[in-house]
């Protein structure tokens, strides 16, 4: 049973890292290409497949704050990728990645995003296994060891 759990931990950690590389790549590409959402806003507004409430959001919120979203989107993707690759704040990174993916889906920007969403949902469900091999988990273990050594030195 231990071998099975260890195998799952390794599998989900590799999936987490792979998903992180995908998000990192998307964010880096957008940064290098000087991403500009202003051209996408009219496309979403005129898209018959996007829900009306999302079109309203794109027109009034995103369209009015293009400069903010031009920074927020590529850096959000880049940071989600870094979080997943390194294992720092894995669960918040997964949730942010799912949120970004849902927004792309609502905008009818369906390329790799359904795959990212599916993997993201699986990793949220298997969060403990997916984040076992990561910096956050290592820092928590280090803190526990330090606390134990402080307690044992007080008891002596």
C-alpha cells in the first residue's frame, strides 16, 4: 500500500509540475509578445457562444481597465506556473489557474485550457499528494523539526 501511495504522490507531483510549466509558458509568451487584451474584448462581445453576463463583464470591466488586465493576465499565468512548478502555495495556485481557465473558456478561447482545467480539478482533489514534493511542504517540515528541537531542549 505504501508503494501505491508513493507512486500516486510522485504522479500527482509530476502532473502539478507539468501543469505549472504549461501556465508558466503561457504567461511568459504573453509577456514577451506584449499581451494586449484590447483586441480580444470586441471579439468576446460579438461572440455568440459567450454568455451575456460575461460579455457585459468584458465590455464594462475589462474594456474599461485594459491596462490593468494587460498586466494582470500574463503575470497571473506566470505566477500560477511558478507556484505549481516550485510547490509554493500549491492550492492557491491551482485555484487561480482554474479561475483563469474558466475565464478563457467563457471567452470561448478553447485551445489547451480544457486540459489545464481538467488537470487542475484533479490536482485540487488530490492536493496533499500533488504538493508533497514542493517548497511549501519542505518549509513546513523544517519548521516542525525546529519546534520539536525547541521543545526537547526545554524539557531537558
